[in-house]
C-alpha cells in the first residue's frame, strides 16, 4: 500500500513540475504507532529539483507541492517533508 | 469571536507564535519538537506556543488561515514563515536567526 502511495506522489509531482531530480522516501515505518500513523496517513520525504521553483519563495514552493498532491494530503499523507530546489540551488548546495 | 479572528489576534499581538502539537515541554510530534528546538537555538526571548491538540477549532482554523496543511507553523510579527522544513533550512543558512534578530525578538531585554 505504501509503495502505491509513493508512486502516486511521484506521478503527481512528475506531471506538475517536470523535475530533473525527484527522490521520495517513505519514513512511515519509523512512525508506526504514533497518533498520525494510527489515522492511516504515511510519512514521506521529497527531494525535488525543478525550474518550476525559480523565483518562488520557500512557502510558495511547498504550497505548490501540497497543491500538486491534492487530496492525498488529507487522507494518505500525514507528513510530507519537502526540499524543493532549482537546478542552480541544488548545484550550489552540493546536491 | 470567529476562530480566524482569534488566530489573527494571536499572530499580530505576539512577536513569535508557534502552532504545534503538544507543548514546548512535551511536544507530541517530532516535527513540533524540531520547531521548538530551532527556536531555542535561535535564542528567542518569548514564544507563544499554541497547542493545536488542545483545541480542534484552532487545529482546523490555522490550516485555513495560513493555507498550509500541516503543523507546526511559525509566525513572526504576523507573517507566516513556514513549517518545520522551512524553519530547518532557514536555521541552517542563518536566515531565521537574522530575521528574528532584525525583528528584535532575540537576546536579552
């Protein structure tokens, strides 16, 4: 089930941002048993590099990502840790 | 008073407001715990910590107020700064410390 969610997150972000890099981690197992996990939502980590973030503040970038995953944010995702960079930023930060 | 007005009052009448799960002494979520640690690391003088688990209306209301789906959420001088990822990035780069310093919210009185 978790693999499916990761694939759905990947598909949504791929379509919206055409990223040059996209890594999605599933940390759900680390949080098994805590309140959010009991409600059924998973914990995920996203590292995404896309020119779509050019000129956007951090808050705007995260809102764009929350918007792209849409309804999953309320049902399937309890927590989504996000690092969203442009290619130039990723390079200057050594990624 | 409408919950949106309550939140607006909180963020405008306090320099630093952290909406979190649990309390600074007993955070109920790892991300909220991280946020508290970061603010401590910045040497913030005073934080209004609002425990959203204690108030379902605030818990839902803050998500709408900020147009942001997750907790924790940080406000500085009435401006939404972000959640724990953004706090971490800004702390690591020194931007958060600078922002709080510029706002006169760190150090001794």
